[in-house]
């Protein structure tokens, strides 16, 4: 490991498990304040943080009066009761810093369906621009069994991928990955650094967290999360959260496992856009728009001359000059029919034609990759 990865990161996703948030089904206010203090230190030095917090079920269940929650709908009801309690506890923790928290509940749909993914990302970007702390949880009360993450480790990794984070921190009750389960094997070896995420690590991750009864993520899900982050060029840190300095400890000598991919979020995103998505249509653009794209701008409707193919918002499309030369690829924020009606228009005229206020760009600059796309 070289350098201080915590201080070096620009956009962080921090995941906190139920055992950190709740004890005896009540919020752990003192710890949440320690966390808020560390998050505030990061924000003050210009870093952006998205918090992924579990604890809705843990905080809600005692209010349900059914004892242990056996049925899925009981858990979902507990989450519905607990989620506002979770937000209230987090809001209290940040109050002395005058920092706003914002609840964003996601289902697997938002992270796996590009159309919805674009919306969720735009919301998170707006919250980060407003210097708020977005607090994400799975929308447990509506997510159905086969369509839910069930653990926030992988949800946090998907969020890291969505917002282009460069660091994912999984705060847990174990200080990282071991060669075997340290609670059973006295010879278990702590692994501080991984820069080659081979399948061997999945073998090592056997044995669940001691708190698996409270939260749902064991080492296996943490490693699965790290793998998602890895493909997105995002580093992962796994460490103990229950410390006086839950985040700052990562800049010190405290034990952790760091999983560091060879790519950056930017290069991973470019590779994903150029390599993995088959184009469903074409946007033909004028010379002015083509040169604006070269200097890093988004593609606006005014620069679009024509559209080919039938596609929906969120589709991958080729971006071509009027002579047919393909100059790049991107994810479109509008489907064919809308683009046909707004092509060539200035942004302020778009809402009247569309009948709703859509995104200003047809393809956002973060969703464009330029160059000779195979
Ligand atoms: N979404 C669940 C909750 O808030 C927790 C999932 C997990 O523990 O990873 O209770």
C-alpha cells in the first residue's frame, strides 16, 4: 500500500452495518456522532461522501410487537417503521455540524436498469453538489424477495459504481479479510492489501460476521461488493467501524484490508462504455456539437441533426458526424421519439415541446466516450 488512500479519495461511499447503527434495537447515538464528526472532517477538506446505512429493520422491529420477524412482510413492515427512526438518528448526529442528510431509497431496479440508474445518479449528484450527505438504504418495504439485494454491502458497491466513487469503505465488526475464519482458526492470517483479486479470496472469505444475526452481510458479500467496486475502478477498504474515529482510523495504522484495482473509475467507465454496450441507434450531430464534445461538453439538443434507430432513454447510441463518421458512443437521456421532436432546439424550448422538464443534455458528458469505437 502506498500513500493515504482515504485522504487521496475524492468521492467516497461509506457503508455502515446494522450492528453499528443499532444496539438492542435502539440507535447508537454516541457512535453516530463520532461517525458524523469524521464525515464532517472529510467534507471540510473537499471530499464528497455518500452514506449507505443499514438499520431500518433493527430499529423498527421492537415497534411492531410481533417478537421475532419471521415473514418477509413483517421485516418489510419493520423497515417501514425503522427507516424514519434511522434518518432521525442520523439527522441528529449531523445537527451540531449543521449538515443536512437526505434519504434516498433504492431498489435493484435503480442500479441494474440504466434508465432508472441515470435518474438516481442525477439525484445523488445534485445532493452532493448541495453539500448534503445522501443516506442510502434499500427500499426494503417494497423490494420483493427475488428482486432485492438483501445486503447493503453489494448495494453500496453498486452505488459506488453509479456515482463514480474512488473509494468504498465497508465498516464492519471485523478488521478485514483473513486467510481463514479468525474466530475458529488461531493461525488465520490478516490480509492488509490486495491488488490482484483472484478467486482464491472467495475461498478465504468463508465464515460469516459475528453479527450476521443483526445485519445480513458476511465476508462473502463484502468480497462480492469489493469485486463490483474493482470492476468500476474503485478501491475498497474493509475495517472495524466501532472506533472513536471510524473513518480517520483508515489514515492511521489501524488494521484494514485494502483492495486496490489497477484502473481508475474514469478508465473503467470509458472501458465499460466503449466495450460492453451494443449501440441501439445513432445520433447525427453538427460540427459545432462535435467540437464541443471534443472539449468535454455534454451533447445538447441544439447540436443534434438527426436520429436513427428505435431506442429508449438509457440506451447506448453511437454519436456520428453529418458525414457518417462515428466519433463516440454514449448513454442517451432521451428515447428516439423525444429526440426527434427536440433535435435542433435550444434547451429552454425543449420543455414546451416535451410537455415536461427533462434533463438539459441529450447525452451527459459523463456518459460519453469519444474516439474510434469498435
Ligand atoms: N436494508 C436493511 C436494513 O436497513 C439491512 C441490510 C443489511 O444489513 O445489509 O435493515
